[in-house]
C-alpha cells in the first residue's frame, strides 16, 4: 500500500468494494480468503503500516454489510457470513487468530453497520427496515459469551451495550419527531 493518505484510502476502498463486484455466490468465499490471509500474515506486518490495514479491514466490514443489505439480508448469506467471521477473525477461542483483528472488528462492527443502515434508510421511503438484528448480532454475542479472555468478552459486551443504547436513543428520537408532527 502507498504512503500517501488519499491513495491509501482510495486503495482500501477499492479493495474493500471488490465484494460488491462479485457474483453473490462468490462473496462469502472471497471474504473467507481475505480474512484467512490477513489473520495468517498479521504478525508479519510492519507496525508503522498497521493503520493502513486497519482502514482496509474497516472498508471490508463496511462493504460486507453493503453486500448483505444488497441481498436483502438473505438468511443464507447472513448465516454464511456470521459463520465465516466466527470460524475466522472473530473465532472466540482460537489463539492463532490475532487479538488486534478481533478487537478492531469489535470496535468498528456496529459503526460500519450503522453507516449501511443509514444509507438504506435514505434510499428507502420507509424508516422501518426489515433487518434481522438478532442474527446480525450473533458474532458479537458469541464472542461475548465464549471469548477466550475476560477482556475479549467484556469488549464484545460493551460493544453490544453501546449499540443497544444508540438504538434506543434513535428510537426515542424518532418517537419525539413523530409526536411533533
């Protein structure tokens, strides 16, 4: 990856968006290979360049959610995606998976999901999106329950709690807006 920030960002965006260019049936295998490679090679990365890779991971998570939204949160793809995350970078007990990747995914998971949901709300005339949140939450709930360390479990629990509080605040704000109208 290049050392110039704008080029780094464009490259991360281009690489992350590749999943949107693939036939739907190839998206999950592509993502699985992406995460396998990054988990295997993570410890060999130069520390100075980690921010570039964190940005790439963020863009991949974002476009993964974009893919799932494009497929209308189809249960087959969503289950396969969750299984891929839980067998790969978010595996709750596999010590060979880098904690840095786990923690980063936990940090950005709901942020990137919200970006995709906000985009979907803007495109939809209906504010109520049919999004299977329980299934989307599954990777985080599994890590929160089965994570190898207390720190990992607590980090996942904290992310879930923050997301639930944000959703409650948004719902409360929507109710206030409805009352004003």
